[in-house]
């Protein structure tokens, strides 16, 4: 196959943007997940019988259940954001090729 004179392989890769947004998103999602785990553990500890974990916030069983639910929700959001930012960081390195140039899989 003949390579034309105007061919530049650097055009196939996107320009390297700074990925500080993705790193910031990953750090934020890790903080959410950590806070979620800690809140869920504090709620479970309150249900078991050690209510001094968060003071008056989870002194009652209803407050402990609310703490557990909020902790699990924060954990879910943190994991979801982590996976999303990781997927975007991996997609950033793909080639920018037209779909008709890709292999056809039947």
C-alpha cells in the first residue's frame, strides 16, 4: 500500500488534553466512596450497640438506619463516578478513525 505524501500519523491520535478534570473526578469519587463506607460503618455500629460514633445523629435506631442508607448511597455514587471517570480516561487514548475504515465484523 502506497503512503501518500500528505499522510501524517499524528492526526490519528487526539491532541493530548490535560486530564486534570478526570483526576479531580477520580479523587472526588474516592472521597465519596470513603465517606460512604465510614457512614455505613458508623450506622452499623450504632445498630449493634455503640451509638457514640456520630453523637446525637444516630442515637436512635431510625437515625442509624438513615445513616446506613446515606452511607450506602454515597458509596454507590462514589463507585459509579470512579468507573465513569476511569472509562473516560481510557477512551481518551483511542484512535480518531472514521467508522468505515474499521474492520467489518459479521
